[in-house]
C-alpha cells in the first residue's frame, strides 16, 4: 500500500490543583489529523476516558491522533491545546 492509517494515543494529565478547561486543539504535520468527535468522544482505551471539555485536578484523559503518512519513513508533527487553568488562558 502507498499509505498506512493508524491511531496514536496521547495521555493528558492535569497535575495542578484546579480544573483545566479546553478551548481548542491543533495538530500540524502533513501526516497527522485529529479525528472528528474530539472533544466528547467517550470511547477511551486502557482505562483512560477520551478527553472532554475539561479535566479535573489529578485526572488523566486520552487524545487520539490519526497518523496517515503518504510514504514510508519518519514523520513529525506537533499537537497543541488551548486551555484555561485557574482563570488563566494558556497554550501547550
């Protein structure tokens, strides 16, 4: 085949003491996309729920990234989140 699709999983953990509310997400790199349904997709894996619109202190959740490279080889990308934590807006 000329392409291969697979999901890559990223686990987010709120290590703070206040809820984090997600305002947006982005992914760059030609081989990667965020599948539709995030936030709000609840079908998690390995004991981690899918990320919703907020993450409680000490909680973890899962983000699914679709890797769809057009060619064999190394591919890189960046996954970012806009969020509000303790009334402060941030991007990670």
